[in-house]
C-alpha cells in the first residue's frame, strides 16, 4: 500500500496549472483557480487512458446523469496520459468531461496522491476530490486496494451522495440514464 493519503478535507489545494483537453478537443493551459471560477470541481485521478479499469470508471461517470449534466459540479479527470491520447479517449468514450494531462504528475503532487508503484514508476493514486471555489477540499475518496491503489474504481453513487450532502442540494432531474 502507499502512504500517499492526499490532502485532507478542509485543506487548500495549491494553485497549480496544467494542460486541459476539453470535450471538443481544444487544448488550453489553465490554473485550478480559473477552473473553479464557476462552480466546485470534482477532480478524478486515474491511471491512464484506455486501461480497462479507467474505461469502466469513465463510463460510470458519463452514464450517471447527475455528473454528466454538470449543473452542480464539474467533473475533471487527471492522469499521466498526454493531450493527444486524451483527445482519442474523449472521442472513443464520447465523454463530456475535460481531462488534465499530468505527465510529470505535478497536479497529483499538489493533491498529495503521487506515489511510486512497486518502487518502479511514479503514478497518481486513484482518488477523487471535491474542491470548492476557495480551493478547499470538501470531500475525498481514496483507493484502498491492498496491492495497487490504481485498481479500485470510485463508487460513483456514493460520491454523488456525499457531494449532495456536502453542497446541500440535488437537482430535480437526478437519475441514471
């Protein structure tokens, strides 16, 4: 197991920047502060585009109407994959979420989830953080897989319930597609 436990609820996320690939394929460099201007963001750290677990994970987010509409919170993925691969991944899964390219794991480091897998290669621990407009962590989920913390997938329904409880509202059109 890893000791990368991530930022604690209530802690502030440093204002890092990175290359963001939008669902339409546009690339832009953006800071976390800029991203958080309109509404809270659910940052979802995952291993790599096109790995089977990550495909399942992103299909779960895509197919859960509440996350897909983006009315209450914006979902943003973060992985080591580069911008070109992100574009293909977004197209392949028809994702409506932007994805950060974090090849040097600077964003993962800012959230405290960078670790060395099997003492060989650096990765981001599979994790999810709800960050408010003041860059404060309001909720977090961390993988607890006994061997490799990139193998668990986030429990989308539980994350939804925790966010609704934290933000205090739920849209009328909530449901699964």
